[in-house]
């Protein structure tokens, strides 16, 4: 167990790191952040912040020297940067980043554990895309294999003509066949250094324009019968990776059961409701796990919960939500307000 007053390093400077640092401070730890120049809102809650490139080996070494343990707050931290931290002092193991950063490798990994992703095909050329659309059918979605989130790096292919006419990005891609689904949901777990796994209740996720708009609990009759099977897969993924910390897998609820969509080796937007809505939040439990502390209770403490993202200029009027009973507003402190940017979130609790 990390002693009180120890320092936890966080790779990345966004809102997830900010909320992680708040949780760490609450239980007696200090945080230091590391990220390239940008709107690093996590820095406001860190004791110090390194603003350096991901490939700056000297800066990474200096950062690591000041930390008792290191974690990360987003999945696009370069694997080489994570591996620059001495083994045994970074959690989760960078293998989790390596697996999740390539959508093709991620799907193959999950299939190897018995999971069911959407039908997919590797795409490296226009002919590959046409063949994939022909074999798997259209509509479908073309995605870059690396990077991209909140709908970025994705193109909907409605027909073979779309496939033939699309100018491919000059990066490896993957084509996914269309999945007929009734709902989307997340499985969020925390795994300790001793291998213990605890799950939070699964939220039903609602997306708008490729961005998560809301997460709702209870998830409803469509989702809840499929959670047990999805949890089994999530647990096997965590065990196979020797994972330590919070891990998220996203699923489609279909008539054939849960279909794996993607994994995020980190705390997750669809788990923000746990700050007020669970006995222990995802952020605190992540800190507990990487610090070697006992894991906290993950039970839900309200009968109904709605977590809703505050997007773009909506943040300007967010204080008005505080007039609602049992409504909690989180402002991420981002300086630049722009369309489609997650500026904060609110959580509404129903206890009746």
C-alpha cells in the first residue's frame, strides 16, 4: 500500500485526470501530471505538472523519479511513453494500451477470449474497402484503426457506391458491419493488485452525433438480462491483461445477446454518475487500485440516475441546473468553449 503523502503520477491532462486527482487528494495522496502543451485542466488539481512532449525521454525520467506510482487518464498515451516508466510502478500494465489502441488487434484479442465483436475486415486500400462492403454488406462503418473518439475518424458507408467513392485516409483502417441493436451499455469494473474484481451497475448509454449524451440507470429490461454475459467477458479481459485499475467495455444489446463494441483502459465518461451515485466512485476506486488499497463498495445508492454531458456553450448556463433537487454539476474548467466539446457533466439522482 502506498503511504499517506505519496505521489501518484498521471499521464494526460484532461478532465479524467482532474477528477482522478481530486479523488487522490481526498484520500491523502499528491498528484503530478504529465502531458504535452494544451488545455491541461488536470493541472489545476495537481501539485506539479510537466508540460513536455510524449517522446521527451529526459522529461519522462524526471517525472517518473518524482512519482511513487504512475497511471494514465486517456487511452492515446503512446505505449513507448508508458513503457518509459519503470515496470512495477505503472498501473495498468502498458499491455492494456497496446491492445486497445489498435481496433483490429483489440477485436482479435476479444475474440480469442470468446467475445463477439461486430463483423469486421481489415482495410488498407480502396479495393479492401470495396471487398469488405461487398462481403459484410452495407450500411457499415469505416474507422481508423488508431486514434479517433466521439465520432472522429469514422465514416458511415451506406452502399457499395459510397465505398467506391470514398477517399481513404492514409492510415490503416477497419470496416465494421452494421449491428442491429436495441441499446448500448457499458460494463465498468475495477481490478485490484490482488486480482479482486468489482463491477458497478451498467448504465444504458445514449449517443447523439457520435458523442455520448447521457448514461441512464436503471438500464432497463433490454440491457439488464445481457449484463451478466458482458461482465464475464470484461472480467476475462481484465485477468488476461493482468489489469490494475478501472477498465471499461462497451456493448450493443442485441436479440442475439451482447456484442462487443470497444474497450477503454481507463475511467470512463459513462461512469461519471458514480461520483454521487455509487458508494465509491470510479475515480476513487482507480486510485485505490493503483495505490494497493482495499477496493471500495461499488453499489448504486439511488433508485434512478441520469448523467448528462454538458457540451459546448451549454456550460454557460450550467449553474441553472443547481436549482433542481439532487442535481450535481461538474465544470471541467476548460478555457476554450467550442461545438462538440465536453465542458462538464451533470448528474441527477432520484431517491424516491
